[in-house]
């Protein structure tokens, strides 16, 4: 089905690995970290959020780039239905990147300032907006991973 039969299993494995890591990281954050943020005093949340984003920045950005590139390569190597699935996964990973860069990152910058100066009166609404962006990017990454996972199931092999 492909002009590169040796590359296909490698591309499939890498796409699954990196989209799975991305979905897992975002999922863990949504289920555990965000809920912990809500359980601690605001000053603790702001300090921890700032430190966490400093560590997460390079790791998550690298994972998003690898997830996007590997799923895009998979889309190029596939044909028909499988190509559309892999391409859709690529778009969803790109969506998670754009939501992160345009939604979460600017708010992270504000949170960094608040950790030093104190939160403004409308901080709760801004933090809820950050959580909404986090939910959107988490769902996008999870659906991308699930789509790529369908490419390794027996049913997907029958459709190729």
C-alpha cells in the first residue's frame, strides 16, 4: 500500500509514541495537576504553576513537534482512509500546539507576574480560561492519539 514499506512501521510506531506521550502528559495535567492547583492556596498555585511551566515548556513543545511531524510523515506514507486518519491526527496535534501557544502561554506569562506581584481581582476568570484552553488541547491530543491507534487495529487493516 505504500512506496516505502520499511518506513511505514517505523512511522506508525513513532506517531503512536509521540501522540501517546502528548495525550498522556496533557491528560495527567488535566486530571491531576489542575485539580491539585484548585486544592492549594492561590500563592502556592501561582508559584508551582510558574515553576512547572518553566520545566514543561521545552518538554511539551518538543513532544508536540515530534507528534506533529511523525503523524504528518505517516499521513504522507499512507493511502486512502488511513491517510485521512493520519492527516486528521496531524491537524489535531497542530490544534493542540496553537491552543497552547495562543491560549495557555500568554496566560502563563501573566501567572508568572502574579507569582511575584499578586493576582488581580479577575484572576479566577483568567485561570478558568487557562483551564478551558487546557481542556481543548488535551482533547485534541487524545483524539489524535486515538485516531492513530485505530490504524493498528485489525479493522483498520481490513479497510486499507
